[in-house]
């Protein structure tokens, strides 16, 4: 059980690019990273495309004035000249800038934590992966929900055979906040998401379902996709070619089948982030609006509801427990878990501790190596009319 | 509100073929038909393939000994010679016999009520439809769940624009009772369902999802399928070519998309019969394990739960109400509604009352004309490797 | 599993007093009694205080014109003169008439089935009990919900020690339909319920919570109340002295404690009929809006949801199963179970079969012997200012 | 919407007494206080009764070695000598020590934040209140759940008449973790809770239901109790006279009635913290295991589910929003809200800003002034045999 005591020698000196006052995700990053002040310390930032607003914001959250920078280039340069310069940077900017900032950060010898979807193409991921290896740095991807420990419970139960052989994988990440065209004009944050120049080749596939796809891999690390088919729509036509709804069918190597539904036009839906794994003898089901619970249904037996923090859970799940039974954990706690693992990974990398690195379950560059091509495959299938295409794993050399 | 008072002059003289002691559905038919003793009167039957067991059973439920027949041929012949002979017959036998019994019944000048899936091919449906028209008889299909009045509420709300334009149709009818091969040996009723000679070209597509497909048409009568794609599996390999799991994607004429998931290997699932209709401004969701409720989610507003029998419901929904608010209705009540409509339809047909017939919402031969080809399309798509195929409405001449 | 086959030699000739066109409960009685036409046959009735409306109604539900009587006195007299006269009568009239009609029916040598609350005083119950014994007749009380078989599952599990020693009994039967004074003017059925001359000494205590009190006794037959305290209110002052809300605290002989909340002013509540039994190691919880399920929570283990019709249930529960797993049963099915037991009890009584009678779990005169005094104790406690009073079992001689 | 930007000039210098490595609540305090590093800064502590373990722990969470003190007396003394000494201290020690530490802290001119239940007697609360006033200091009470913003939504809706006049107040805080005697031996934290010398005059009344009682006052500030009755039990007899289960009945000045159920022997219950307020036209219901939702049931209309962060909520509710719609907030976020209000209150107090103080809704010393006497009244009623006693507000001079 976590109680804030340090897991690494001293907190890492951390900065953010983006994530300022108008950002939807910036606060989630800080909430995760700074949960206990024993993993990260926020010492610098280029928080905003508007440097004045960015500096004002940075000072308001406790960053020294001189370390609130107008842009990431300046920050990387100036910080590299300090003895107490930053060691790791989070990139929380619109999708289209992830690649260049990530590259610049690695070249500035920084560990990187980046918002999803990591980049637009597999080639970019492979390039950054090589660069990170060369530099000996970690690249983490902030799949925040993936820090919910009940997913580790699912992973452990599946590994131990609790559901038998996996047959069916039901994935869903949907909401209805983009049901109207007006929604796109509501905020900067929504506007760029439907602009291919900034958002990349997809809207909801990249914005929503990459979370769920990664979580499915976390839960079932041995499952490999063999082929998939994607059918995508732009119900608000001004969003085309970017989709606001997509259906994906998948065949896995082991004979299992799966579906993903991702949508931002599932009108009124407030609990549409769900994972159900059906095995030959039982099923497991999780959804994030009730993420302190896990439904375990053995065919022919009473359905069971497993609850966070209870001693009957797997030790891998309990290891990330913070509040104890009866007390709801939410997205803040999941982000804290993810960021804590980033810190432990960075520390292990710095120390050359491969054993720790290999045991750690968290969204590293491999998550990107699986998420980006998955979206690419989906887009390619959809653009060919919703046909089946063979799944090509990205070669990791 | 229904209270058992007669809707037609006198109860119809009714018989069953099949539905005897070992049948899973026979009792549901009798529960529906005989709910109030003002719509049907059970006077004869060929209840069982074993004539002795059939007669014993028939007498045990109050049928006169001499009207418990060894087979349907004898029954149709003998009853036609009586002044008080049967007027309508229910066919509750395995799928492969529906067509021949239905034809014989119509030729014996009987109205027919038949278990789903009606027949195996569109040609058979068209032939029976012609014959029924020639004979001036009703052919009803027992989609029992479709009698739940909350579906009429959905229909009325959608027609009145409560959800805006339909965009997404999510359909699911799944359970896990066939998760193992042993399940097929459990009972006669399960065994024939996986035998193509008796069950026809599909298992769960015909056995389960035809219910849900019909219900979707009841709810959205104006929605026409443009093309579909079906991916089906036999997780228990001895069931091949019959599927125990299938995914269907659909495109509708109006630009909407939809999915059906049907399965008998969704291990542990006990509430997997669901319908969600997403519109441009709101969604409606129904599931049969909570069929006295309806979820109405308007984007940007609090979610609403509509409850059976409440005055705010549409009059078409309230017209089928029996028990009143606070009191759960279940499958028995849904079957009673369906059978009452059969009785009203038969009576109207006998009287040549087309107005009543045209207003009545119930599963008649047109339900078969849509359900059978839907399964045919699914099987064809699946057998070609899960490809998109254009949807051909069956010409009604 | 019940499938409609006869449980007794031939259906009993049955009549109703009350329960006509304007009655809220009449249809529930017929739905229960006539479910399979093998237990009861409706042959006569004095359905309405308005004889013309009553006759019209009776003929509409299939009763012969000459057996639709203007009042119960005439019915009892005329029927007693027929060879095929009625054998059993249901009393579904306002509370204030139960006693006199029940007495008259027994004196006419009829078995009796009576709406709850049976009578107003324990003395009346004792008198009727003696008369019934003298006449060799059954007096059943229609606690319709009590026919839900999941209550038998609770009974069996508790008896087998599944929850350990009973410590806490949480009972609730509340709704909000009388939240305003206008509600009392809405219908005859509601109006008399708040008139002490017709309703007796209580409104919701007798109208609602007697159901739940009986069900608690069915579930825990060995639990005896030692003392209780009742606090009752008339939020709509015109209802005083009759309460529209009441709280009851109870101490049981074994050291357990309990509460009942009954209310018709629990605004908006549509699922307020609940029972939770807490034991030393686990709890069981049931509520009627989801009466095909049972929640079983063992301290320290995952919560279990038991579902109707599944093979893991107790055989006493499965014996009353009609529809099978996946299919919702509702109030109709519960009433059918209760009425079937009335029929079996009457038949056994007629045959002098005490063994069957003793094994049968159903609401007989003893239910009245416990329900009526329970309300009396509540009213007495409340009228003394909500004080504890010792519970006096009614002496059964 | 909160995003971590500072609400006060600079973070307050903060210390803890207790809350060390073995504490159940210490981490919740730090999680709340240090959420954004703009409200509090943890600079000192006397974390443990074992000074060595306490120092080790303090250093592990980033406190300077020399400011990890062996006991609170030393800390208050030493810190008072520093220019950068602590300004506010949190007391997270067993109940029996709250009073003396609180008094010492105030005498050392510190603001105080104290675990509930504040003290054992009303006299103690009055004395501390006077001392705090004299010293010009804030005394906050950590009712952590009360920071959930949906409670402010309830408060706003009730104030605006959304449910009409309050009639019924249903309160529950129960779990089953103390169902066995073994539970008392499980941990130090549980052991002292059933020892009257340390825990005070009650177990669950003080440990659990004071939370819920305070929350009810936050929601309905105008409701005053007129009389109450408490019935308490020690199902594990070794706990006597301390109760592990209690029922409370309440009458309010306005004619409303209410109940509290608090228990640590509600076996298996994992979602037993609930509040339902019934008004003359609608009800509101909240429970902490689903604290991002609020059920709003208007009699005669569809039930509504309000969801956190949605624009239709009251601005007072939205003001405490951190994560936005679709993202679950849990107990961490509630504690962060409570601690942020403590910071704002302390800052306002320091600046003499009464306007801010008067508008702030948070658990200050008045919460103690209501919670402590409420428990006293309950205990007194219970000890007299569960009788009604008039409620005496504690005079605030």
C-alpha cells in the first residue's frame, strides 16, 4: 500500500511543455506527478503558447519566475546550463507537436513523458525509440486510466487462468460531447482535435480508443492482433475525414475475436468506457465510472463483484493501493500510479537497473509502438471501405 | 390498462404442435395465450413427438383426451371435421419443421402462430405469405420479448423526435450457457439447436438475434438496412458451420450505423439482451433484465430513467399495461401482450377489419420476411469471409 | 420447474367478492389464480358494489351471466344450492369488510382467500381462525410478493447457516404516490385507504409494511419479536390519525435488532421495497424491483449476485421456477405461486393430508395472526408517543 | 474549476501530529493538504508515538531531519523559536488525545486541523472554541467526505426548493469490517477504537456517523433537531459499553423526521454510506461509492441522475470541480477540497477577512459543536434504554 514514502532517492526535477491555464489535461499531469512530492518536483515549464499567460500561470503554481519559459526550445537550452536543471519533461501539447518536442527533449538529454497519441506514424515512433535508446532515456505515454489498479487485477487473474482461454474482447470508449457541430467551436481543446493538421489522421480513434487499446494490452499482454477491420463515420460532416465514431473488429492470433467502439457522438453517454474480456469459462468486466469494482462472472455460478483494496485481490493490484477499502479512488489516483511508475522507471534507467525496468508494468515507448500502428491500421482499413487488413507488428529491429 | 376483459367476442379455439413436457418454450406460449381466458382457449394439441407422453401431458393441462393427438397431421384432419374444431394453431417445434407444419396448417384453413426463426429461406417465407393471403389467415411469429411495452415507448419517442436523427444502433443478445461442449449434450432442446439439419443455417443468429433484430424494427420501423457485414465463429468447433458467436455491422439507408452482437458463449453473462439507439441529441437504452425501465439520456442533461406504468409514458405504451406502477412485469406479461395482439389480429382478419389490422404493432409474417433474410445475409457475408454485402429487401410482390 | 401441469385432481371452483373493473388488485388475483387453469376456475363473482357494472364485468371475463351476483350474500346462498357451486372465494374488497365477508364465507362452508390486512384486531383473527378450524377450511392471505421464489432461497440459505447468526433486519416498503393531498382524491382505491372507518387503524403500516413483515417471517421463521417501538407521521394532515409514514424499531428474542420503514410519501421512490438480513458473517439483500436477483455479501469476500433459475439455487427455490434463466419473472409469477399453494393447501385440507399442509410455505391464517397484531403493536406504540412496548404473541389457544 | 493555481498568497507552513507510517488516515491528510503545493507545505511533524519510526517516516516523505520531532510538545516549542516555524498543525492521533493537543496547539498560536470526533464532551468543545476565538485561530475538523462537491449541489438544490419542504432524512454509514471479534485484534487502529479510554463514549457513532451527521448539516443548514432516540448494540460483547451498531431516530423542528443507521457489523456491505433527503415533491440521494452522481427523483416524473462536472449543476458545486466530466473523482479529491478551504479560511482569518470566512462552507469548530453533542445525546438516550430525549443545542454564549 502506497502512503507517499519515497520510492526513489530524491524527487526528479520536472518540467512541462504545455498544460497551462487553458489545458484540459495539464492539471491531471501535475496531480499525478506531484501526488506525494517524493517522485517529481515541478521546477520549470513552457506552459503556454502565450508566454505572458504561461509565466503568470507558472508562478501561480509555484514555479520560479525565471524558470517559466516562453517556449520549449528556450527551456531546454537554459535548463541544460543549470546545475539543477530539469531531468524529465512532460509534453502536454496538441498531437501535431508531440514528435518534434519529444525529439528535441531527447536530444537535450531529457527523459520524456508524452500525451497520447504519441505520434502520427510508426516511423516516427521507431525513430524516437532509437533515439531514446541511444540516449538511455525513458519515453512514457500518459494513458492515465491505465494506472487504475483493478486492471492489474484483471491481468493477474487472466494470467492465472481465472477465465480460461480468451475468446472475446469487448472494448468501448465513447461519450457524446461532440454530438453537435457547435461542440467543435466550444473550446480550443476541442477545435484542434478535429483538425487533421494538428490532430493527425484520426479524431476519436486516436483521442479515445488508444487508451482502451493500451489497457487491453496491459490486461492481456500475450494477445496479438492478426487482422482488423474498421468502419468509421463523420456524423458531423465538417469533421471529415476525421471520424467522430468508429467500429473496429479484430481477430487475434489465438482465435479470439474482439470489437472496439469509440465515439464522441454517443449522445448522453456518461459511462461509456468499458472493457469486457470473455474466456472459455468466465468473464471479467471493468468500466471506469465504477473503477473501484470489477465484475467477475463464472458461467454457472453467482456473479462476483470484486472491490478495490480487499485482501482477496492479487498482490500486484494491492501494491498500488492508496486509500484502502470503502474509499473511492478515481482518476487522480490512477494518474498518480502512472507517474510514480514513470519515476521509478527513470530512476532505474539512470541506475542501469534492468531488472526493475523489466518488471514494471506501465505505458512506455512500446505502448506507443502498439498504439500508433493500431490507429494506422484502423484508418487504412476504413479508408479502403471497411475491409479486413492483416495486422503488421512494427518491427522493433 | 388491460384487466382481462375481453377484446374479442369470444376466445379462439386454439391448439399447439409441440410445446410439451420437455419443451423450453411451450409453457411460455400457454402462459401468453391463456393469460385471461378471453383471447384463447386451449382445446387440442399434438404436444410431443412421443404420442403417449404427449397425451398424458395434454390431459394434465386440461385438454380432453380425444383431442390430444399423436401428430399434427391427424390433428388438422380430425379437428377440421368438428363443428367446434380449432381455429388457430401454434407451432413450437424445432426450426426445421416450421415450414411444413405452417403450410399444412394454412392448407387446413387455420391461423398460424409460429416460433422463430420462422423458416430457413426467404423463398419459404414468400410462399407461406402468399398462401396465408390466399387463405385469408394470419401468420404470427412469437418474438415474446417484443411484447414488452417499453419498446412501444421507444418507438413513440423516436417517432416524436425525442432523440433527433438516428445515428447509431447498438444491439446485443448474448448469454454464456453454451460456453462448453458439454452444454450441447445437456438437453434435446440444446442439441438440435447446433444441428444444421434441424436448426437451419445458423445457431445464435437465428436463435437469439432475430428477436433483437425484430425488436429494432418495431422500435424504428422506418430504418432500412443498406449493407451489412457478419463475422461469425464456432468457439466449440463441433458446432461448425453453425456459429456460437457472431458480430454484425450494419449501414442503414439514412446514414446510421449499427452493430449486433449475438453469442451463447458470453461466459457468465446474465443480462446481455440490450438495445441502445443513439440519436443526434439523445439516446434510449433498454435491456430485458430490467425491462420495466428505459434509460433516456439527453446530451448535456441529467440522465432520465423512465419507469413502466407511469402517466408520463406514451399512451401506446400504457395501453398494454397490466399491473401498474411499482409492480414488476416480466416475460410472462410480454408474451401475454403478444398473444393478445395475435387474437385481435385474427379476429380482425376474420371480420375483414383492415383498419384494426393496420394499426396493430405485432410480429406478423412481415417480421418473418425481415428476420429470415437478415439471417441469410449474415450467413452469406460470414461465409465469404466477413465481407460487406448489399442488403436486398425481399420483394413483397 | 412448473409448467402448468396439474398439481391437484381438478381445478377448484372459485369466485371473487370485489376485484371488479375499478379494482387495483382484482386483476392480480385472477392472474395468479388462473395462471394455468389447472388450479382454479373462475365460475362466479360479486365483483362490484355496483351490481350492473359488476355483471357486465363478470361476463366480460367469461363468467356466466347468472353467476354474476349483486352481492356476496346472494352469491353464497345461490351457489350453495348448486351441485357445481363454488368451493373457494377470494375477498378483494376494502379492509373494513374483510371480517364480515370472511365469516360469512366460512359459515357457507367455503375456503377463503383474503386481501391483506386480514382484519383490524387480533380478536377477529382468533375468532376466524377458530371458525376455519371448526369448518375444516383454509384461510389464505394474499401477500402477493411473497410468492417470489428468491425469498425461499433466502429462507433456505439462512436455515443452512449461510449468513451465520442473524443480527440486523432491515425492512422497507415505501413509495411516494401519496406525497400530496391531491393523491387522496385521485381514486376510490386511494380514498378509502386514508379513511379509518374503512381502512382500519393504519394506512401504510397495514397497506404496505404488512407485506414486508410477512415476508420477513417467511424468510426467518424462527425469529420472534421481543419488543418494538413505532413512530408514525401524517405528513398530509388530513390523513391523521392514519399515518403516511412510519418508522418501527424492533428487538428480537435472539438479540437481533431490526427496522421497518414504510411510507407513501417517499417522493419519487420507485424501488423502495427492500429486505436486508445481516448475519454474523454475511448478509442477504432482496428488492422487488429486481426480484430475479439476490445479493449475497460475505464479509471479506467478493459480493455475489444470485440469479433466479440457476442450478446453484436451493431446490425449494427452483421448485417454483416457471420461465428459466435469463427470463425475468415479475409480480404475475409471484401471485401465480401464491395461488398455486392456496390450491394445493385447499386440496390437502379437503383430503385431510396434514403432511402436505405442514410442509407448505404460504400465507395462511397464521400470517394474519402475526400481521394484524404487529400493526396493533405499532399503532399502540406510536399513539403513546413512540415508546417501546413488549411484544405479545397472540395466544393460539 | 480548480487547476492548482494559488488561492492564497503563499502556502502555509504545516505540520502533523500523528499520521505516520501505521496510520490509516495520515496519508489522506497529506493527499488533501499537498494536492497542489499552493495551499500547504509540510515542513515538520511528530508523526509517531515511536520517535525513531516517526523520524524515519518524516524524512521519507521529505521533511527535514531536524524538524521530525519526538512529540508534539517539543515540536510546538522548537517551531515557535524559528522564523519559518509552522503556522498550522493537523492532529491525526487517537480520539482521546485530541483535546489536549488541540489546546496546546492553540496556546502555541497555531491554527488547528483535527480528526473527528473532535472531543468527548460539549464542554471541551466550548472551551476550545473560546480559546480559538481568543487566539484568533481556525479549528477545522476533517470530515473528508464532506469535500465532495455533489453535497454542495444538494445544498443548493434544497435551498432553491427543488424538493419542496423537507420531510424525511435518511442517513446511513455502515460497513462490516468489525463483524468478528478477531477484527479488534487486527490492528492498533482498530483496537483503540473499541477502548473507551481512548475512543471515548462511543465507537461507530463517533467514528462513522459523525461524518454523515455533519454532511446532513452541510446539506440542510437550517434543519434543527428537536428530539432524538438512540438504540445501540454491542454485537461483539467485548466491545460493550461501546456500540458496533446503532439506530437513531430524529424529529426536526420543522416536523421532519429522520433516521441514522451506523454500524461496523453490516457484514459484507461495501457501499453503506448514504444520504437520502425526501421532500414534499422530490427526493435527493447520494452515496459515497458513486459520489460523482446524485439521484434526483421528482414524484411523478422520470428519475434523474445528475453527474459531476456537468454545466447544469450549481455554480457552488462546479467551483470545486477539478477533473471535468467523464472523469471519476474520489476521496482524494474530496480531501483536497476540504483542505483547500481550511487554507483559505486560515488565510482569511489571518487577514481579518470575515466576509470570506462567512461564505466558506467547510467543517470548522461549529461542526464540532454540533457533532460532539449529537453523539452525547445518542449515548444518553441509548443508555437510558432507547428513550426520546429533547435535543439541547450547545449554547454558543
